[in-house]
C-alpha cells in the first residue's frame, strides 16, 4: 500500500488550493470509481453514498493530478506514486473550502492500520514544522453510518497568529479498503456544511 503520499496531497488542498473546472453534467470522468445521480455520489466499492451541494463545483481529476505533482515537488518526494489510489467524490465551493475522498486496497490488521495513520499524522505535523508554519493539531474519532473514522484536525496560523486555513483528515478501513477523506475550510459555516453532508452519508 502506497500510503505515504496521502497526507501530502491532503495538505495541498488548502495550502495550494484546489483548482476546479467549470461545472459539468457528466461527472463520471472526474472520478476513478463511483457513479453520480444528480447531486448524489455512490461508490460501489465502498458501499458509500453521499450528497454534495448542487451549487458547488465538482473538482476535476486533471486539477487533482496537477496538484499531486506540485505537492510531491514541494515535499521533495520523488518516489511515491498514485497508481493504487482511486479518486472518488471531490467538490469545492472555492479554493479554501473543499472536500476530497479516495480509497486504495488494504491488506493487514488493525495494528498495521494504526501504524499507518500514526505515520500520516506525524508526517503532516513534521511537514509544517519544516515549513516554519505554526499549527495546532488534535486527533479523535467520528462515527458515520456505523463506520468509525480516525480524525486528525490541523489548524494553521500566520505570523500574526491568525488562523488562515484548516484541514480535517478522516481515515478508516471500509470493505478492506483504506478510505481517506479531507475537508479543508477557512470558516465555521463551510466546515459545518461539508461535515454535515459527510456525517449524513451512508455506508451499506
């Protein structure tokens, strides 16, 4: 499992900004797995269904791929690749408030999963320290439709101690797949809107 790149890409969603294209009626080209029905997305692989705001933008896959490369360059990463990662629902209101989800096959036990997320959290924290960016972080859990997600909240601050960006990373093993969700936001209203949609999503 090539999980090392996940935190870097997640961070990039609000450090570099998610660049979305114009709204399209055919969203199927913007995901690696899953189907759309109006403003509802379903991942058959995960058994997961979630609605998204019909007045927000589905983030294009080409934008995410470009962002991946920029993130790898920024992190000095020349070895990680995205070949095993499947992009699912990704949408945004603007550069600073957005949602991204992915999954990849996972083989291992609970102990292995815990080691992976511990490494991810440490990598995120260390990456910001290396960039001399002030941050607060807190780990927790959130249950969504019977699935327990491990959460990692990161808040970034500028030199005047003003909070300018936030990220909530959620991970879980669903149907033997490592699912990752990133919610980036710069205000409480948009955080609540995105998080409520995710909390109301279903897993079957």
